[in-house]
C-alpha cells in the first residue's frame, strides 16, 4: 500500500503517521508514505496557493493550478494515467469500515487535503474520484481526516498488525461492535472477569463474545443491525430475545 498526500502541511502528515503501528509498517516497507507539499508547485514568486473567492465571501480558496501541477507530477512519478484521489470534505460519503476494506485493495491512494475555504471546484472535477467525510463537523483542514483514513486502511494491509487476526475480529467485524475485553488481574475493585472467559471452553467463549457483540451493538449502535446480512438465524433469535 502506497499513500500519497497532497497537502500544505506535509510535516503534520509525516509526524502523525510515523508512530506506533503505522510507523513500524513504514520502517519495514509494508506501507509507504509520500507527503507532497502543494506549495512547492506554486508559480507565484511568494509561493502563494490561495486567493479571494469569486463572488465575494469570507476566507480564501486554494487555487486550481498548484493542486493540478502536484497531481500531474505524481502521475508522472508513478507512471499512471489515472489515480484514485480522495478529497476530504464534509460533503462526501461518510467513511466506514466497509469503505476502508474496499480502499485497502488499491496499490496507490492519493489524499487531497483542502484548507481555508476549500479548493477551486475546477481542479476537483478534473482529478477527484472519491469525496469522503469522517463526520458531520468542520475541521481546519483535511490532514486529520487523511490520517484517520490511512490508519484504518493500514490495519487491513497484510503484515501491518503483529496479530493478523486482530483486523478481522475487532470492532465492526460483520458490522458489529466488539465484545468486552479483559486482562489480569481476575478481580479489580470488586469487579470480576466473567467466569466464561476463565473456563477454557473455546466454543462457549466464542458464543459469549458473539452475544456480547450483538448486545452492545443493539444498545449503542442499533442502526448497524438494520439490513445486516452477516446476521445468522441464531443471531436474530438472540436479538429478538433481548428486545423482548
């Protein structure tokens, strides 16, 4: 997996991504990161990349040319005529685990990070393939959403996680929330680890975990159960029992 980020703040991307699990994956070459400074492609002697919006209004708008030139340079570097470009915007489709799984199949992903009041619409129409939001709120730029998406996608790339099973069975497996987790000691402040987890009976433990995922999803994110094709007949019977 090769990540390419078109941004005005490459150091923010590099510092945020070069830590923990993703940092180790960068070091061993499982994933790569190329943070491209859009300002390097400004043709203005003052290296400006923004200007006042036509029609008036508050704030500044990023110009089309620097963004387009940065994209073209990346095209040439990779030898590809068309790249998958994700523009981070509250107007996009909301990012989800299924979307992360679909994007993880790509060899190269380009993230375009806007700033100020956004980017000239003309270059967006020319290069963007996906408009994606991480939630219904406004941030100062696209860098944090890009880091969120790259982190989620990286976890699905083989060999990034030490435990290859983790990516499959953590939160949102089968579009369900994860079951509760416990570790030592067996008792803390009067609260004990559920006996089933100490039983050594793997089949019953898996059943308990599945039921806990269903229960937690029903309590906290019931919309995830609507039309969930991963639910078995047994799952549906258990949910019906919980609903009374």
